[in-house]
C-alpha cells in the first residue's frame, strides 16, 4: 500500500453505538477496539476496489465491503467517525 497517498478508506470507522472502533491505517494495518478493550484485534488489510480482506495477527481472516460510505465488515456495520462519507466511498 502506498503510504504517500493514503487510500480513501483509511481512518476511523465506528459502529452506530460507538462500541466497536476500527482504525484502518495508511500502512496497511488495522487496530480494532471493543468497548474499553483497546487493540482487541490487530492485523493487516488489503483493499481491492471496495472490498477489504483482513488478516488478524493470530491468523484469523475476515472480509468487508464499503458501499455508499458504509463499511460492512462481516456482521458489523461501521460508519466514518465523523459521519461524513468521502466521495471515493460511493464508487
């Protein structure tokens, strides 16, 4: 992943209740907090189009898709922390 130009999905994504917070970092790493548990899950991710493949540091894999500015990550629905979709999210 080119760290000079961050992917449009980079940033903080949160569930509507704020319980789960997933940070997609420009270096291709993610950090997911759950409630008061910081870094509950960490690992790497790759983006292909609007699809995200995750590999947790323990080897667990998951997927996600961004549609209309919303991140659908397995059974979770996450929104940009500031609530404002970026233009590239709507592709």
